[in-house]
């Protein structure tokens, strides 16, 4: 992946091209579905979990502070962004704070790197794409290394197992890989059923989410939203 692709991925959850986007969302559906079925892996972690959440004393409070601490951008350790995974591996409050610092530092560095790249002329961008890509890769490696050092060996082992399961579930949607693994017709049929079931659940979740979002808007806001979406679609 070149630097422009890395920068675009950071700025937007969407990708260009219908075929590519279809594969992206299929695998996203699979990943989300698998995250909900990882109880057996998470059960391997000793249950020395932190107690109930404390009050606001000594901590940042309010909805914005709470929500900002839930999402972590740590390359290679995506499951750590999931609140359920954090809870089930017994992630302590101080670990969450340290991981958030790593995440914030990584995002800030990548944004600065992207800003520097955009300020170059098109000719300079072509010349320095490889250099910027290498810098981005190094930032990602450093962030992951720092995050791994914050986790206990047991926590890291479980997170890595989850990463493998997610990668495997996404990769198995490729018919070519299914052939290389020598899947039997029965296995392929069962795999198709699993993906279809996951897709149905995610489609329903998307519809439910969309309905809740629209209900937040009044008639004027809804009309303006439609105009904005129509404008964006015409620009594509």
C-alpha cells in the first residue's frame, strides 16, 4: 500500500470502486460477526478484572471523554478497540490510559505526516512517495511495539489469537484460498451459510442503526441531509 492509500484509509472508511467496496464490507461484516463469538478465546484470560467503574473523581468525565477513550487506533492490534475485548481480557484503567496515549500519538504523527505530504508539489509527491510510505510503516511498527509492551503476555496472547481468527474468517471468503486449503464441497457449503447468516445480521443492524439516526433529526435537518448526500453523490 502506498502512502496515498494509507492516508486515504485514515481519513475515510470508504474505498473507491464498487467491487473493492463490496469485498471490504463483506469482510467487515465477517470481522464484526466473529468478534461476537469469541467467548472461548477470551475465557482463557484469568478473571482478575477491574471492579465497577469509579465516579468522576480524578478522571475526565462527560460523554465526550468517555467515548474518546473507547476507540484506539493501534496498527495490527485492532481488537483492542473493542470495549468488550478490553473488558474480557481484564484491561486495567492504567493500561487503557497508556494505550490511548499510544493511539493518540500515532494518529497525531500520521496526520502530521499526511499534512507534510499534501504540502508537496505533485512532482515532489511522486519522488517522495516511497520515503513517506516507509515513514508511515515505521510509525505503525513503533505504535504496535509500544502497545504490546503495555499488555501482559497473557493479554497479548489472547489478542493475537483473536487477530488470527479475524484474519482467517475474512481470508476464507476467498474461493482461491478455499481451493488451496482443499475444502470439501460440504465445508464450502457450510462456510457460505455462515457468511450469509453474518451478512443478514449485519444488514439488519445497519437498518436499525439508520432508523435510529434518522429519528434524531427534525424535518428541516432531514431535508438538508438529503441535499448534502445528493450533492456528494453527484461529485463522485
